[in-house]
């Protein structure tokens, strides 16, 4: 009987490991995906109001981790009704044809001290680019906060076409910033 119990316990270990990862949840109220662009040299900040993230991450084994995001491009907001009305138009995010942007990790590596690099593919408006995202993780109690930023070139993704392709008006570089508070991540 003891041998049977041990065999069942050993056989269930992979299942239990999978359940531990499935418990990782992003806390949207404590999380944010934002961006900063420059218009005529002046920083202009915005954020995405609707997005979803899926995580499977163990800080001790980052190479086995996976991260994916789906962002509702129509939820981009600069806090100005006039500007927010422009964002969905074809010259910018083209929301009618491209309602979602996405990120899918392809590899992760630990750098030590709660710092990681996540490599992946960013897809916006039908264009796909490989990006490297630096991530710093801090932990307080049961919550882990992953934060970082990286820069993209908006014209690589056809954001701001036509007259808006002039980078003297709107800079080509856009800084994407994120802060994700997650439960269920193993200790660092």
C-alpha cells in the first residue's frame, strides 16, 4: 500500500507543478501598460486601458517561462478626447482592421538580482518585430511586481502614416513602460 501511495504521489508531481503555474494571475487594478512619445519635442504620455496577459514563470527557471500579451489598441488613451479620437484611425492604430497588438515571448533569461531579459515578437498593425524587454521583479508578500521599459520605432509598425510619418512632428521612438503586479510567482 505504501508503494502505491508513493507512486501516485510521484505521478501527480507534474500535475501539481502545472497547477502552481496556473495560479499566476495579473492584478489589473495594480498594473499598467503605458507609452511615452514626443510631439514637437514634448513628451506625451498615454496608456492602454484594456489588455490581457498570460504568464507561466518561475524565477529559478526563467528559461522555461512564457509570457503573452494581447492589447486592445482602441483602448489607447492620452487623456484628451480630441487625441483619443485620432488614435483608432487608419493612420495610427487602424483599429477597424487591426484591433489587437500582441507580444509573445520566445526566450527568457535570468541576469541575477531579480533582473531578467524577455525576448519575443511584438506585433502591431500587421507588422512583427523581435524585441528584447528588460524586466525587474520585486516581491512584497504574495505579490510580485514586474516592471520595465523598452523603445520601439513607431514607423516600423506603420503607426503615424501619411502626413504623420514626419518625425519632426512626432518622434519615431516610443518608450513602452509596464508595471505588472502578479500573484502566484515563486520567491526570487
